[in-house]
C-alpha cells in the first residue's frame, strides 16, 4: 500500500517513525494480511463489546480476505487482555477491541503492566453510545430520583453490578455516585453477562450496562431501563430519560475502538482502518447498532490515538476528584 505525504503527517511523527522501523518486515509480505488476525476482546462473551465486535469482525474478514478471530479474555478489569495486545508483535496480526475502559484504567488501576499512551496506537474508533441503568421489572426504582432517595435513606444498602473494575460502566456509576453524593456498593463481574444473571436472580439492585449489551433484555421486558447516561435521549430507548434530567451536567458515554501495539507500521494501520470503515458503513451493521442506541462514528488512526489521550486526561480528573480506587 503506497503512503502519501499527507498520510504520514496525519499519523504523526512518532507513529510514522514506528511504522518506518517495522517496514523491512513488511517487505516480505506485500499484501497484508496473509493470515488470520486475532482480535482480543478483554470482556466476557455476550456483553456490549461482543455485540459491536463479532459482526464487524466478520465484515472486515470479507474486506481483508482473512479471518478475524475474536478472542475473549475477560477478567482483571480488562487489564490482562489489554496487556496481551500491548506486548504482542507490532505486525497488525493482534488487535485490541475495547471500550473507554482503556483510558479509565490509566489512572484507576495502580501498577499497570503497560503504559496506556505509550504502548498502544489507534486503529479507529468504531462507535459511541450511552450506558443504561437497568433494574428488574418488579424493582421499586422506576426513576433516578427513586434510586437517589433510597440510597440516601440507607447508605450502603443498595448495590450495582458492572462488567468489571475499571470498565466504562464502572466509572459511569462512580461518577453518578460522586455527582449525587451516594453510597452504593459496587459488585464487579467478569463481564456483563454474569451481572445480568445476578440482577435477574435478585442478587443486585441495578446494573450499569452498555446500551448495546443490554438492548435485547430490555426489548424482551426481562429488564427495565431506568435512565441513560448520555446527554440526550436515544430513539433506541424510547421514553427512557437521561440521568442528566435529574442530575444536570452528568454525562458518561461509552465508546468502542480498535487498537494495535505501538510501532505497528502505518501502512498496516491504514489498511485495517480502511477495512473497518467500509465494514462499519454496511447498512445492516449501522441499522443494528442504531437500534441498540449506538452511533457509528469511525475515526482515523491518528484521530483515535489523540482521542485516547484526551479521554485519559478527562477520566483521570474524575478518578482524582472522586478519590476513586479499584475494588
């Protein structure tokens, strides 16, 4: 793939240098990719990342002419799965499909085995959307005001589940607690699926979930959506208010993105991003994500790398101001 001067400038000097360092390895492989690509998802199967990633991987496989194999590596607040990619060869054959958790963990988790801003480079942001506070259909909490009332009346009595320490939904919930001044117990799980199971079984009061991951449970009336964490309401969750309608200024959207190890060659990144962009533009894929409250918004590699830097700084302020620590 021929690189123009504009391409190199957009990827940035550091990224370009990393790409140049690895170009000799590409000389023996003129048509990347020539073998299957491993896509590490640091969450359990069945969550929002799976909803976003599995169909996208299939569509990208068609674009690239090689399989993209999803490898779920749940647990550890996404750290082990992310670390696996950070330490993988920078050749484009190991990617990370993750969420805002990557930016959040940089300040939330002490002693990370990788440097978030140094060890990853962006491939593309895929989409973004709200998190959703869900309860059982028979829950007495029908609004954000109900949750705030009961949490203030009995500090520490209510509990919420999340897909794990350091996940985007964890921080969305902690920001909610900080904004409203609440004491609600956090119960982390190895992925979203087990949290939904315990909520349905009566072992939790609520779950902070991704819009895509919980959409089918809400549509089938197995769970009830109380509020969205986005600034605006979503057509996919008709009639569901936002948290900000009760707590002005609150906002905690989740984003999904693909990353590669640092120093992955620029031509490889652009090849992957181009395939991802074409796959995400498929009408069926866009319709599915829109129906689950997500907005497809594919970025360039350089834009995603810079966005990660901005998000890391934003969540660092939340973690510091709220004195939030991982459980």
